[in-house]
C-alpha cells in the first residue's frame, strides 16, 4: 500500500504581507493514520524540497497529538525537508494520492499541470484521490475521462464559504472552494463550521476542514482495503 502525499509550495497569502503554506495538522494526522496502518508514504511538492508551513498551524492552539508527534519525529521531518518535485512523480507505483490543505494550496496546485495530470491519470487507472479542507481546490481544472469536470455529478465537500468568512479571507483567496465545486457541477454538502465531514464518491474522497483530515485518511484506507491494495 503506497500513498503519494502532495503539498503546496506557495507561501504568500495573496497580496497581504502574511505567510501561508500547508496546514500542519492536515499533513500530520493523515500521515500517521496511513503510516500506522502499514502504508508506505512518499511526500512531494510543487517545487520539491521543504514546503512552506502555514505559521498559524504551528500555534499552540492548533497543536494536536499528531502535530506534536510529527514535530518530534526525525524521520518524518527529514521526509518533509526533502520532498520530491511533483513534476518528477508518476502515479505508477502508487495506490492512491492524498492532498493535505492549507491556504497555500489555493495558489499553486489548482493551476499546476503536473498535479492535474497526476489526478487524471490516477482516476483513469482506478486509483483513489483524497483531498481535505482547501485541497479539493486542486480539482478546479481536473477533467474526467469524458472531458467534463471531474467533480461534475459527484458528491463532494471542501472548505465552506462560511468557514472562509470566519477566518476573514474571503476576499484574499483566488477563489472559494465551495463555489468552485458547485460551479463545476459537484453536489456539494457541508457540516456546521469546523465539524468533521467526509464525502466519498467512487474514487474521490473529500473532507471539509481540518477536523476532517484524519477521517479522510481512514476513508482512504477503507477504499484501499476494498481494492486489495
């Protein structure tokens, strides 16, 4: 069971002076859920090397058992510091792809040709793709084999407009995940702000927010178990 985890390389929060990147908990919780279940994990990012961490995700208020475990795990930190360059990666040799979120995802991965191709190849090969929080944004330009948006007609979720409003970034992000999924024909659903909500439709697994990251990983594990990976 081999899973490719794909991270953002974008560190600037729009035109503000603030920094962004990936959200630590959305990497750490799935990382250990998958690893503890026996998965072999490979980390990649758009530019390769050390991806930027959203500094807010390492605040004490955002820490969890998984984030503390990750920060104390020399092997995990070494893998994060030396992520593979996404354009060098192929879906061959992997059983699934997992995209953690964080606001940085919104700027680079939705427009990244390597990411788009990777997802399209995975779906065509019958391999599941999971994305949590802002990471369903990576599906913006991904097409199904019939040329329609991949999410068209599919049950999906992702960071809600009300959650983006709650963090005060509605006017900063390049697009809203909820609006994009709906515009592309997705059947979007959500729970109340910050409550876990996971949706599985065929090979696509999406989670609404940070609370959904570990449940998304468990949903992916169930999908892999049923496929015999």
